[in-house]
C-alpha cells in the first residue's frame, strides 16, 4: 500500500496536496508531515483534478495580435538581436575573406545528413562561396573518429557534402589554386582555443575581414574561435544555422500559446534553481520526471532513499527547494511529480517491481517512470498547446535510455502533429527522438547547457560577440511629423543640444541622434517631449553596428551624417569597439544620397585625420573631401555642440572637414546639397 505526494491546484486555483494510494486509504499524518509551516498549511485531497486547465486550454495568443503602442517596440531580449548573414548585402561579400566557424558534429556525422541543421550550415558555406567570398572553415572534431588530425579525410568528407573542393590550410593568409574552400587545422589540438587566448584569436583572424559564427551549440562557451576572434574582424555575423537556432531559442520563454507546460528531467537542483524559478513564472505547470522529483518530495516531507538526495538533503538545500514550491504556489502554477516508479533490485538487477513514490524499499533503485505516472502525465499534457521537454528521464547513475523516455517521445511527436508547439532539449531527449524516427514537427536543441543559461537570463558569450542589430520596430510616421523629409543623423549625439538647435533652425529636415548612453537618450527624449519640436528624435543604440538596419528603413533620403569628437582610445587602437569602423563607413556610404554630406569633427588632430583617411579608404571611391582640402575654420552650420564650445572657450582648435558622396554619372538630386 504505497502512496505519493505531488502538488496541483483545483478549479479555484488554490494549491492542495494530492495523496494517492493503491487502495485509496488515508495516509498517516506522520507520513505526510511537511517540514515547513507555510507548506503544512496546505490542504490535502485524494482526487486528481485537471480542471484548472480548462480555461487555459481554450486560450491562444497570436503574435499577430500584438500591437505596437509606442514609437519603437520589440519582443524578446534586445541583446539577442544580432547582425545576420541573411540580411547582409550579398554584393559586399564579393572579394572578401570570410572565416566560418561551423559545427563539425553536424557536417562530419553521417546520421545528420538529412537534418535541417545540416542543410542550413551547408547553405551558409555555399552562399558565401557563390557570392564570391574567399571562404575559410574552422571547427573542432574528435581525432579518434577516423579523421586525420590535420584534416585530410575531413576535407574529402566536406568536399563530398558541399560539392566544392575543400583543401586544408594553416591560416587564412595562405591559399592555393584549385580549391574552392579552405579548412583550417583541427581546433581541438590548440589549448588556446578553450582559453580564449587573444594571441590565438588574432592568429585565427589574420587576413579575415568577416567572421561568420554558425555553431550555435557552443554559444554558452567562451572560445577563441567564437568570441575572441570577433574583436579582430571588421564584421561578426550569424550564419543561417546560427540565426535559425537563436530564433527558436528566443521562443522558448514566449507565452504565445497556452497551456504551456515544462517537462523537466535530470537533477542538480542547485545549478538549475534560477531557471526553474523562471519557468515557474512563465509556464502554466511544471512536470518533473528526473532526479529533481526526489528533492521536491524530500522537501515536502515524503520519505526518500538517502542515496537519491542531493547535498545529503541538508536544511539549507531544503529551503531552496521549498522556495521554488512557494513561488509556484503564489502564482497558482501546479507542480506534478510521478506517483510510481519502476525499480530494480540492487542484488539482482533482472528483478523489477513497481513502487509508489513514497514506498520505495531499501535495496531497490528507481530506473523508470511507472505506468500510472505516464498515464497521468499524458492525460495532463494532452490538454496543452505548448510543451518544453528539457532534461533526461533518468534516475541515479543510470546511463541507458528508459522505456518512459521512448513513450514520452512518441506521445510528444504525436502531439506535434496535432499543432502543439513542442521543444525538445538535451542530448538524451534528442537521442530518444532520433531512435523513434525523427523529430517530426518538434523543435530541438541538443546542447541543454545553452538553453539552461538562456532561461536563467545569462549572457551567451557566442551571441554577445556578434555585431548587434537594432531590435526594435521603428514607426517613422509616429517618430516624425513628416517621415519623407530629408534626414540628418548625428552619430554619438551626446546631450543632444547640437541636434535640437539644428532641428529648430531647419524645420523642413528631420534630425535623428544615435547615442549609446541610455541616460543621455532619455534626457534628450524628455526635452523633445517638453517642446514643440516634431522633427527631432533620439535612439539608444551602438550605431557602429546598427546604423544600416535603422536608416535603411527610413522612407526619406539621408542627406547628412555627422560624427563629432569620438572618444580617442590611443591605448587600444585596434580594439573593434571604436566608433568609426569599416562597417559603419560602408553603411553610411551606401545609404547616403548622392551629393549627401559627411561632417567630421574632433579636437584631436590625429583622430580627425584617421577618420578622414578611413572614409576615403572604405568609401568605395564615392566619398571625397568637399570644396576645401584644408580644415574648416568655422562651423558650417552655425550650431556648436557643448564639447565644441568647451574646446574653443579654452583656446584650442577644432579640426573640421566636410566630405560628400559623389557619383560617376551626372550629379543627381543636386538640390539636396543646398540644404546645408
């Protein structure tokens, strides 16, 4: 006569303890004694009830129903929006040297040939080659998998699946005729890779102008080939595979369909505590199917074999587990745990028996979910519109896949065909799906560490290293009274005084300030809202990376870009986060109207000269110095920034120049030049 205890809630959305016995007899009070007063006050009932999901089962939230209620809107974490190869101008790849960090586990394993991940990775490499780029590949693979350390067999394998000639090379500076793509040596043999050694990162980037990260499974790691290399390249973009995986990851915590249930396996509560609390605040219910079951049961006072407890079930650990239970209770989120287990005899593993959760005898070890638990879980999950399965269905030190895993996989695969949004996370769960014939319509992530870190809200280093894209939708007709007017952009707008005075002087032109300092932008926007100005606005962003995505959506013409007094970092001249970079200059040159102007100004002569040289170097022969080759003695607009006033008041010089975009054909839109 065994019993189990789990947490659920009734139709009135209050928590209650559910006690079940094989003969439906009432358990003793000693067996159900709860270790916390706040938990012991919860009522106990004997009947299982899923009626709390009836309302949720008929609720859906479509992304299309979300309306923007401000000038700029987004969904998801802005820090996860990165520049992608898909949105990068294809013609700019021609002649560039590109290094692609790919996932060898995808391309070098035969069982992955038909997966969407493989096709996305192959598409990234072929797209770059077809666009005229010189492509170098980098990855790490197990040298024991019948592959030569230097990669001779690997290159033959890649040539076969890419249908391109792949040859090995030591670095991106050396190449030979007769090859379409080059493969760098196995990163596994370099200790500097996992140490994110700056010297090794710079070595990998030698001769490379564009870095493409297409190995999403390592996003949670800090590696030289995924993080360190990015600072030494002109651009760092996400490949097709990386972009797809990141997009799917961002949807895990989106509540677009309900009920949304998380099926959680595995153990290690302390490491997952934060993520579990976040899931409890996002989901409509939590189903535990791994070692975490015993930690919850022990915290709630049920007898659990000591060998199944983490941290020996100490008081501090119990408090953490009860914190999760209390959080779920406060949010009316049910927690479900198994009612029975299949156990093996420790003396004779061939002998199996079924025990209720709180009646596992000494000498018996749980190895799988019991039939009653599976039936109960399937009945619950059948009501859901979105399900996340993360972590293995395993107990103790068991390494083999369980029958419960296969049954759960089959059930979820069937649910996916009914329209349920299913996400599978972890090597064990993905391996089970692979053995039942594939994932069908289910999304999946083999590396659970990346997903756990994302749920916890941790920064993913591999994502953070890529160039950022502006994550917000810009409603230009709400930002400006007339979004078709010519546009002036001030990069690094500071306190905004220069731009605000300009906007009052030229009412027929729109002015946009791009500033990385959030507080300064808030201050500027407050000034705009308190005034009658309708042709000035400010955005908080790193314009070095987001200029193209922001300005390309503007309906009018870009007629002037100003960069004034960028912070000179002489100690880190090669640091990639300096403001004026090749990618920014190319974006300005591409988007600026013919005869549009570029105003550069600095109180440091070396900085002004460097900016001038960079615009001439990367301006594609379209940017020239204006009417005078000499420094401008006066501000051409009659409007000074705060820093310019400060420099002049102390008697120092300002180094100014005006450049403009030309065309090989007869001047077009010449009237734009007369505005300033």
